[in-house]
C-alpha cells in the first residue's frame, strides 16, 4: 500500500464515484512507485462492482492520463496479466461520462452476463473473491506506451533507453551502466533487498555470474520482476539465508511460476497439499474396497 498515492487519489476529481473507488483500490495495491497488478476480478470483488464496469473505469483512467496499463506475458500456460502504473501527477482531469475503449478483455476474461453500462456505471457484482491480493515490486521504466503504439502502426519511432522508475542510490553496489546485461535484474533485486533488510546485498564476481545465469534462464523481460518478487516471499528458509541470490537461482523457474500465477508455495503449503492428496487417495482406495465387496456379495451366498 502506498499512503502517498492513496491520499493523492482521494484528492482527485475523476467525474465518477465508482471510477474514483477503482483508482483508490489501485492505489491501495500499488507500491510507492505506483505499480501493481490486481486482476479485474479482484478489483471487482473489492469494489463490489462488475468486472466489465472495472474494465470501463480502467479504460477511462488510462485515457485521462492517471493510469498506464501494460500487458505482462510469461505465465505457465501462456496467460497474460495487466500491470498498472499510477501517474497521478500527470495528465488532464478526465471528462465525466466519457469512456474511450483503449483495451478489451478477451471473451474468456469477460463473463457473457456482464455488459458495459453507460458512463461506466456498476452492474451486478459477484460477492465471492477468487483472486489473491496482488504483489508489488520495483521495476525499470518500460518503453512509453505512446511510442509502442506508434511502432505498431508502422511509424518510425526513436526509442530511448529504458530508465529507472526511481532514482538509483549512488552507494548501490554492482553495475551502474544501464546498458549492462545484469543492471536491470540486479537493481531490482538490490533495491528490494535494501527495502527488506535495510542493507545492500553483497556484489562480487560470484554474484555477478549468478545474476547472469538468472537472466539466461528466465529471460531479460521477466528476470527483474522475479528478482524483486523473490524478496517479498516470507519463507523461513529464505529468511534464515537473508534471501541470498543463490537461493533465488536454485529455484528460479519455480519462483517464476509463483510470480506469474501470484500463488506462493512454501514448505507449509506443500505439506498441506500433500496431506490433502493423501486423504483423497485413501478415500478413493476405501471406496474401491467397498465397491469390490459389494460386487462380490452375490457369490458369497452361493
């Protein structure tokens, strides 16, 4: 939660009370740098409005310049999710009642019973939450969406190098050249590390090699996300080792899956799943024995 963004969202006039509620919910999930990625369904459940209404309000907030939405790919089944960046200090106030459809949910993402309402008003909303609370992480500033849109239409665009979304402290160890292969992943890991432990992680030749291996295994597009996400995991083994980069590298693909699905797995959760499966297997075996006995009864009376 970012209290600064929450206060800023409360002070803004967006022309629609439900749209403001969606904005406040995004601020509630956002990091101090304004980044979050709650699902449409999670926002709908928390705000008690329909998913379609959430999509309309997010479109209006993007159109007004208060929000920027990007699509994040890389789920285990090729699924994608949205990442939001709150830009509450930029853009003109939105025009009340005007919604420009700048992104559409897929047919699978939008239930057929939900339809857009004029002015983004709320429809019937489900009351059961199926989405966990979103996770926040620091990231490097991606290419501006306006430039990406121009590139998609075939226009020639001069892309600037990606810039940090927050100022990188001068005393941060490690590479300072932003064109360095390991800079992006290391900066996210190091900043998240300092936020958690109030100290910088150690940078040396071994760590440099490990960060390079992490990027090779996960790819440059997601390695920095997973590196920052790793520091948010509350697992006793990881905490005991102060979230060392070696622990991240040891199970890099598993942490990528947890980041992509927003489902954390630790020893306690794994044991619970194992017990559940054992109980299910025992129940199935008992049912099979009962069925076998029931099938053998006629022969017992011959």
